[in-house]
């Protein structure tokens, strides 16, 4: 009734729309599940702990595993691929509607919906949904923006990374004082300055406001003021990640966030399959803290201390925003939401990285340690600490296991929520924010946007709820990691791997894989995931025909090969699969109604071809130890040839499916893309 009055009766004497809450959505970047005090962490976060104590914490809330897809999903109320951001900001073209790298015309945003309901709309912080003309925050419903249009960069340098939109708006002076210097730039503090400005603008205009405050903390490069780092450095050196994991485990139980009989899993593995970098730890568990030499432990303790300082400082910035709301007497009727866009970041092994996200790591010692976190430095803290950050869940950001997708989630709204410090134990997802905010604001979700039909919301409102099992499915896919959850059952896989099955009610941290004992359930849930993927425009990477290069290409030098795959819907010509180019490599392509198998050695190509039947067919191609070539398409006869030997050198161009990246292996002009679905790709090397 109150909401109806707010919409229909319009304004109070003050000019303010009656009854509508102010709304602040706060997003952290790469924050682990148990980093906050109110989620079991040792990092000091009194402000967020206070919001949790006066509101509600969700124990099973999900994001979409990575920056861009979560932001697209949160803002649109759709699954990321539906919104056009199935991966990151690369645009794969109109043939790949789920992978356009930015929000598409057929989705709306929280800002557009709330703006249409009379809200003043502003955004401060990290956008990461592309900076092209026409897709910036101010093109997608936010009247004011200050922050970072891209994904990540220094917290210490404003130019060229941070900007104010619309163009021509005045740039303010900063209140932040770092190292005793007033007016200095530190992104987290400056975000609070702008947030307070924008809330003030809305009040002066007599309008309720929607503020989206998306911190780039604690994403790498890890940067924080020294005064905050020193609070943590000695403690992390003394305790290390093993003690921290145990302490967090005890606290998440004491807080009632997880079942009392839950066991702390082994340290998570350092994933090998998606590892861009050779590391001695790839495919193995993170090492025990005390097995590391003291110098390494000091280096890693400093890295974690900088990370903790970023979180600590972010809590302080949120504190300034909350204090401003409180001073105006608006805490009662302001809906504040806090969550993280993905789990803690493991890139790419236990030692972290320096310079950029890649293979370089520097062991800093002595006075050099003080440089970590300061202007000019660029580093991250690695998989050992990320594992502690996600306690008690497995794996990390990027993946669809719980450590990648489960986020802390706090809602605080005394006027609208019954909870005061309680929990919601039913599963939630970032797609739920749209229906929640639409309901809270008395807004209307549109059917059309500039004449384009808008897809219906995928989520469900969060203004009421409790312990009951969420009906329906929650589905996930990011760069080949997949999951589907129905009730307490969860089917999940790493990229290119088989499905794992868990019953999260009794096994929330995915320790007992039931896939072998419940094959029927695996099959049924896999079919549900496939149907969701087809409905939402997911192109599973193992199948994508868009021609993405496969990471960790097979080592083929000097080895016999067996390539197997299935092609579906091949209407024309193009490359099915290729590894290598003009010097060395092998490829399968379709041309003139035939499938060609090419092996190129030292620049010289040998090819054989077999007729295909129809648009769907399986292919098996072999290169034997003696250079013998075989090709079989569908149930046709095996065609034979002779390459003259094995491919002696590992090709420079990686394995690509659906096109030939770089230079061409076969007799065609690269990339020669194939319009078809290529699935079940297997490249076996060696004698088998
Ligand atoms: Ca992130
Ligand atoms: Ca190539």
C-alpha cells in the first residue's frame, strides 16, 4: 500500500517522493567469502559488520565467477550471456550474441529502471562493461559517473585510469590524506568522496537515489596506505595461511554461517589446466606455510597485509558513506546491499605475481618489502592466500566451484526487512537484485527499451525469504567452467572435465563427489544445464565454433597424434580445428564437400581428404609414428596418406577450434572460420 501511494500520490511537501527508500548497492572486487569480520575474517571491517548486525547475511549467495559477467548480470537481472557478456569485454561479433563484451540493447539496467521510477542515479567505481561510445554507465541509465571504465589498474594514479562522466562535469578536490599529505589520490577514498557528493545532489533535488558503488578493491594490483598495511603484516607472517584457514573455519562455525560438523578441506589445488604459466605447483595443492623458507613467508605476509589493508580501507570508505546517510536520518529507509563480484583471486600460483598478471614473480626481501603496495608497485598475493580468503570453499575466482561463485552478501534496510542480524540460508544469485530493487522502489520492469523487447527478469525478489530451499535452477558458465544447482544438488565441472556431483546440504564444500554413484542424476542435471546453455546463448568453450585459441595446447612435437571430434551443422566450408601454421602443425578443414587432414612439417604440407555425409559428422584423424596419415569421416572408409614423419617442432600457433588462428596450416586463407558446432574435441599424443 505504501509503495502504491508513493507512486500514485507523488510528492511530499518537501518535494521528496513519499516512502521510496534510497538504495545503495556496494560491490567489492575479488573479495573472498570469509574476508570480512562478519563472515569469519580477521580483517577489521566494523562498518560492514555493523550492517550485518542490523540486517541480514546470506549464507549461499552466488555471483558469476568473474568481474564482467557478474556486473552484467547484477545490473541487468539476466544471466551474463543473455546480457551479452558471457566472457569478458571481447566482442566475438553478431554471430555470438552471448559474447558481445558489453550490455546489449535487449537488456535494461538497474539504473534505467530506477531512473524511470523517479530515482536520481549515480555510479562510482569500476564499470568493466566496456568503454566504447554508447555503452558507458552514463549511456546505461546512470546520470553521474566517476570511476574506472576498464577492469583494473593502479589505486594510486588517477590519470589516465579514472574519469568523470558526462564530459565537462567539475572534478572535485579529494579529502583523502595519505602519508600525511591531504588531497592525495587513493581510489577507495576518492570513491567515498564522490559517493557522498552524488547522494547530496539527489537530496538537493528532492529525489530518492540509487547509488552503485563498485570498489576496485581488493582486486590487483594490491595497493594500500602503509598506515593500514602495518596493522596486519607481522600477524600474517606469524600465522601464515594454514593457521588463518583454521581460525576462519572456527569462526564461520561460531557465527552460524556453516554447519557445525563441517570439516576444513585440504588446501585447494593450484589449477593446472587453465594455467597460462608453468609453475612447480601447477596441478598440486598449495604448499603448507611452514614448508616455505622464511624469506618467502615474509614476502607473502606483506602481500596479504596489503590485501587486508585494501579491505580495511574499503570498510572505512563505506563507513563515511554510511555516516553521511545516518547524519541525514536516513538509515531506517535506505536499502544498502553489499557483495563481491567473485571469489578470491588465485592468479597464478602460491607466490602471486609481479609486474602484471603473468609468470613473473619477484622475491622481495629486507627494505624492498616496504615497496609492495606503494605507488609504482604492481603485484598480487597468489593462490595460497586466495585459498585462505575463500575458507572453507574449494578453488577460486574464474571457477564455478563454491570458492569461485559464493559471495558474502549483506542487506540492511530496517524499514523494509524484518531481520536484525539474522541469516538467509536459501540460495540467492546476483540476478535477484533486479526484482528486489524493482519491488523496493515500486518501479516497473520494462517490456521494451527503445523499441527493442527486453528479456524478462531471471531472478526472484529477496525482500522476504528464509531457510526454504530455492525452487528452480541456478546455472553458471564462465570460460568453460560450468555448474547447475537445483535444491541442494550441484553439478559442476572444470573446463573440459567431466561433471562432479555434490549434495550441498550435507557436503557444502564439495568434498564427496557422487557422480559415479548417481549417474542418472548427473545425466538429468547435465541435460538441464545444456537446455539452459542453449536458451541463454552459452557457447561452451569445448564446443565454441567462434575460433578461440585453446590454452595449454597439446605438446605435439615428435609425437604420434590421434584427433577425434564431432561437427554439427556444418553448412559451408572452413577450419574445424588447427594447431600450428606455415611451418609446423596439423589441421582439419572442410572444403568442396570434403574433410581435409593436413600435416605440415618444416613448411611442407601433406594432405588427404574424405567425403562427408551431411552437416553432422564425426572425424578421426591419425598421424602414426612412421608418418602414416589416416582420416575417417563418419562411417566412411579410412583414407590413408604419408606425411614423411612426425611434426618435429612444437608449433607456435596454439590449438584453435572453428578457425585457424595466425598463419594457415592447410591450403586456405587463415582464419577461414567454420560455421558449425565442433564438440567432443580430443587430441591424444603419444602411442595409444
Ligand atoms: Ca572481480
Ligand atoms: Ca595457425
